[in-house]
């Protein structure tokens, strides 16, 4: 069990969590292993097989502590929370905007401009730092140019199908050369393209786990400003899917997903032994490796960067909350458009 900022992560298999006073206590085999004050805690994430007492469930709901359950692979399973007190006028504005194809397309356009700009930033940073180690430099430079051009084409589009097609074109350019940024020699840590449900190689298993953590943070950010995380713009409604949270995730995947995954592999904080391979081809992170990823993820969130719209430094961990607030302001009519997060 590890507390990072305002979120408590439980990674120990077979853990039993209970309430004692204002504390959360973790037991394994009836032996107390950890005790954390619930004060200022906003989230509890249980990864793998762990159990929570009814008293602690009720306490967390009363205190506004959201509980998320993930599989050992990092796939989201369920979420337990108390009553949601969102702004009904804001949510009505959100629902009207999702039904208005022109407004919906304008928001999707800006989200994708942010996502593709940040994908380009990942490749450009990799070229700047490791150009001498990149094998196919022509293909890499071609992808950089494509990712530079696509946002200009997106700026004039509001048709959702066209925008999704341009997003797919950008993903092909981006992930088509992504493996060249992996600097380790191990063939089991190479990247040959995205795979999910289940991830079929170690790098995809790492990406999926990071995306799940990021989705948890984005959903919490949206709920904190009163938006409905289930009703999105790019990701349309589907039962059980946090569509708006997935929309918000798109802008941060390159920074807190792919870039962080590259750092963990290239710095050898993770290696071949940190992954389990199953007979059906699925791959997942081992328990100790998940802890390593959690620490790195939270350390990255403590770093600061200049927000391009606000013009001031912001903790990376607060960026989803800033973007959620900017989206809410746009939907209320305070901003003419939704300003995406652009990594520089």
C-alpha cells in the first residue's frame, strides 16, 4: 500500500482494508501491514485482489473518497463513490453540446489538435536527445512532418468521421516509428504497434497500465468541476464507459503514457523480468513492477511545466483538473473555444 499525493494505491494481493477511527488499515493474513490517515485523501485505487470492509466503504462514501478497482493488468473494473453533487446547469450544457454536431466537432477538433501536437513533441524530443541512435532517420523525419501537417488540416474540420480519420492517420505516423525511441536491446521490450484487451507485449502492458491510472485521474478531475464523465464528445456514449474522461485522457497520453513508458524502459527501471507472459499471448506487469510504475507516475505528476493558455507553471498532476475547468468554462459560454493542453 502506497500513498501518493491524494491517492492511496493498494497493490498487495489478498489485502484486507478496514476502518479504525479516521484511519485506513491494511491487513494481510490478519497481520497489520500499514495504516494511513484518511484526512485529505481523495482516491483509493485497489489493484488486483483486495477486499474492503462495509464500514470502510461507507466511510469513504461519506468522506468523498472515490474507490476504483483495477485488474492486475491495470484494466478498470468498477468505481464506488458517494452522491455526486454536480452543477445541473453545467451538465445540461454538456448534454446539449454533445447533441449539437457542430459544437461537438469543434471540441473534438481542439482535443485532437492537442493530442497530435503532443505526439509530435514526443517524437521531436526523442530526435533531439537520441538522433544518433535512431535507425531509419528518413522514416522518422517523415513522421515528424506528417504530425506537423495534420493539425493544420484538422483546424478547418468539424465533421466527426473526418476528424477520427485524421486521428487514425496521426496514430499511424506516430506509432509507426515509435519503436525507434526504445534504446534497449532486449527483443521482448520492443514495440510493434498497439494491442489491448489483452496487451500482447511488455510495452503495451506498460502503456495500458499507465492509461488506466491516467483515466482515473481524468475522471476525478471532471467530477470535481461538475461534469458528467460518462458523456463525451470524441468517445460517444456507451454503457459503463467514462467517455468524457477518455476524451480528456487523449491530450495527456503522450506525456504521461508514452513518454513515461519510454523513460522507464530506457533508464532500465523496468526490464524483461518485470513482466509475466501467459499462454494465450497476454502480458502483464508483475506486482513489484506495478509499484515501480506507480512511484514513477506520481513523481512525474509532481513536476511542473508552463501551461500555454494560463501562462503560469502548473504541477503536471493538476493539469487534468485545469483542463476540466477550461472545458467547463467553455460549455458555460465563458470561453469561445476549448483550449487544449499543448506540451512544449
